[in-house]
C-alpha cells in the first residue's frame, strides 16, 4: 500500500514566516492553546468555538486561520472551514498544500463535484509538473471520506499512477465490513495459502488502468489514445490473493463521482445470504 498525505491543513510547515513579533506570538499561542488541546483530544465542537474566538484578535494570522479551519472541518462546520481555508490561501499563496487538499475533501463532503473535479485536476497537474515542493513527500493524497454503514472509506488519488496496474484512485475500506454479493464472490477465491489469510490486510478497491486493456482502447479510441488517455476498471481486493472486477470504463478515464458511486454500490449491495 502506498501512503497518503495528511490534509487537515493545520500542521504542515509554511514558507511564510510568522508575521507577529515574538512577544505577540506568545500571547496568540496562549490564547490558542485551549482550542488546540481540545482539537487534540477530539472535542471538536469546543475546539471550533475556542479557536474561532481567537480570530477576532488575529484575523490575518496564518496559524490561527489554519487551526480554526481544521477545527471547523473536524466539527462538521463545512462552509466555515472552506471559507477559512480560502482566506488563508488568499493571504499566504506561496504554500497552498495541504490546505487546498483539505478544501477538496470538503467539496466532496458537500457534493460540490464541479469544484471538486477542478481542484483534483489542479492537484494532479501540480504533482505532474513537479514544481510545488509541498507535494514532494507523498505519492497519494486523500481526497474524500465517506461512511458506508460499517465504517469509513478513505479515497486516495495517485496523480502519477502507482503500481503495476497504474492505480489512479484507491478506496481504503473499513475492516471488518459487510460484504456485498460481489465482495463475497471475490473473497472466496484463492484464499487457501497462509499468505492469503493475513488478518492485518486492509481491503481496498482500485480504479486502475491495466496495460493489457490498452490495445483495445487504442483500436476503439485512437484519438484519445494519441492524447495519452487510457481506459480504466474498478477492481476489489478483499484479501492479498483475491481480485474481482466491479466496473469497467472502456471509453477513457471516468469521473471520480462515477467511480465513487460504483464503489458504494458494491459495498452496500445485497449482502450474502
């Protein structure tokens, strides 16, 4: 499994130096500490209230803006979180990640798919260009989180593709999870060896672009293939030794929302009898 970047926007270093004199920065930090402590222990509502109150004294401070935005995000105050992250980006544009990544998650949370698609495309392009060093450390970035009844799914984008099948999106699935009929059939295959019984394995689904499928894609869509486009499939991996096709996208790269919907259907479909 490839790692995925942290995206809360509050802990990443910044190339923007603290604009406050040292004495004033200490005063600010003291005001923020109760909110930061509440955020650390998971008391998100208290953290949001406490950190938001500090904004009245330090409305243009990057540390305060990022921390208040992270608390708003954790507390489910999505509109406020987006607004605060955008305020921070407008004032401190030289270090946009992971704040822009946090905005992407919030856009998915609020079903703002046009904005989401635009910003994920920008993330992918920035990674491909290799010009933004805020993206250097990681190959994958969390872009969405959603519940399926049995736990939380985290979706990761790999802007450059990863692995032998050129994975673009990976859905990290909760474990244990209620298996649908599709998942049951997949899990039942090829599970006899000890390697296939790994209890620590986290199941996942990949939107991937297998090289073996590209010959047919080039024949069916030569213009798209000439531009570097590829066909994709969505495959489930419920054990180290199982793989099953969930969906196929022969006409080119599918929109994330379409792949997401297929993953949710596979996870919440008719359970085994």
